[in-house]
């Protein structure tokens, strides 16, 4: 059961109710993450502060509850650095 209060977010942006349908899936994490990034070549205005914070809380809550879908940026970065170092040394 989600703890983040989304009533004001959904009131302002009813199409974001899709989060409820996707909750607990990799698609949900990707959907929320896309909301936080500009995918419109600089044309996205962004969300007002209160709604942006709610979306961030949803992402953090989803990652805590479903860590298997969280992107592991650190290990990806380490793999890339390791490959670069091997290429330089070898």
C-alpha cells in the first residue's frame, strides 16, 4: 500500500492515475522517471514544486518497496570505468 498522498497531484493531473495501475512494476518506475525528465526537447514546462515533490516521493517510495526495478547507476558506471581502464592498460 502506497503511503504518499497523491490526491492533489491526481486532481491537477488526472492522467497520472496511471501510476496506480502500474504500481509495483518496472513500467511504473519508468513512467515516474519519465515524468521527472524532459522528453520534449526542452519544451516541457515541468511540474509546480508541490507536485514535483510528490512525484519524487513516489519514485523513492517505489524504489524502496520494489528495489528490483531500481536502476543501478553506480554498478553501470563502475563497469564502464573498468572497461575503460582495461582498454587503456591493455
